[in-house]
C-alpha cells in the first residue's frame, strides 16, 4: 500500500502555498511553541509546504520525512525519505512533531505512536490530524461506495481510539478537536460555489474553547485534531 500512496501523491501533490485559512495551519500555529530554536518534525510532509513555511518564518531547526526520494519544492529544511513508523532520528530529539493526515496509512498505528514517543523530548508536543470514523463525510463514502485514490485500503478510526493509543504509550492529551464539522456547509458550501461559479468567502476554522464541544468535534468533523504531550 505504501508504494501506491507514494505514486499517487507524487503525481497529485503540487500545491506549495499555505493559505492563512488552512485549518491545519491554523491549529499548527495555535499550538506551536514561540521559541524559534526548537527542533520541529513534519512527519509525512507531502509537498513540504507547512514545514517550508515554518522554516521561512525563522524555525531553522526544521525536519521532514516522507516516502519520496526528494521533494519538488526547493527548501532549506532537512528532508529524509523515511516512513513515520521507522525513523532514524535519535531518541528525545524533537520538541514538536506534527503529522497531518498520515497516521491512518500505517499498518501498525501503535508502532507509529511509539516511534513518535521515542524521538520526542519529555514534555514535547505531538499533533496529529486524521479522517474521522463517525463523521457524515465517512458515512457518505460508505453509502455511495465513493473511493478516493489516496484513501483506498485505509481504515478510519475514532478520535477516542487515537486518544487511547496515545495514553497507553506515555502521552498526556492536551486538546482534542476537529475541523470542517458541518456536513451541510462543507463540502456542500464549496460545491454550491463551484456549481454557480461564485467566489464565496471561505469558512475559517477555529480552536474550540469549550471542552465538551471540542470532544464532539473531534469525533464528528471531517478531520479530528489531537494534541498530546510526552510525559
């Protein structure tokens, strides 16, 4: 499966720009430490656009891994071709790790989380995002038999499943949330705009402050967001 994923993304990943309204970028900026000298890892970097943006903003100790031989994006951050469940970084090396829409590709998710724990410093922060098992978006795919090439063969899990694995592997949950929660606004809002060629404003994502609502969003949104700290 990893070979197929690599081939698909090599053909389709060509967007190197980060929008200020990108929900993952909004969450990243919210939880990212302000100290510019920290070691950061983009685990499954895709085109490399997020980590490139951080590097250009002054986070010079920025690293990235993915399955490609090299990235098309010209960059100053350090890149390695590696799978996130088996990396060659030293123990206790990173202060902050984020992994966007990658964790569910692993055959052994538990091993991936163990690897994050190994290379993260004590009190270091891990942020993962993932498609959610119980959202209407997932239900639509199941009912319609809708197959997206980059998600073929992928199993979706609940946010609580990831929470359980993180806690079993020495992490403390800092925040659970989600983005693009309303099925009726997203993607229908976008489809409506495309159908009638309207330039409608994008709906910005926000970090949910209410604890109960954030837990609900983590399970029902298009993507869950889980932030954890290594004990």
